[in-house]
């Protein structure tokens, strides 16, 4: 029991030092310490959610992309230049 009382503060001191040195800089986004760790974890969770969603709708994705391409072409202000046959 006495050993666990001395080990636990040492573990927390080590985690505190690690969290202070953790930095994320991506464009205008800068975070350090605990907020940087939270941003990193949030990114991992979002990536896992997107991957899960892609797995669920994987079969219908090619058709959706074809429809999206047609939609974007319909919204263009200038018609696409085509060569005469």
C-alpha cells in the first residue's frame, strides 16, 4: 500500500509533463497541453465516424457521386465546350 502512494504521484507528474509538451499547429489552429490532446482525440473520433458511415453507405456511393457530378454540371453558368462531330 505504501508503494502505491509513492508511485501514483510520480505517474501523475509524468503525465503532467507529457501534456505540457504536447503541441498541435495546423494552419491558424494552435493548441498546446490538454486542449491539444482533446483536439487530437476529437480528430480520431471524427475519422472513425466518417469511416463507419462510408462502410454503411459503401454500396450506394458510386451512384451518389455520379448524381453529384451531374448536379454540379447543371449548376455551371457556362456550358462545357464540346467539339462538333
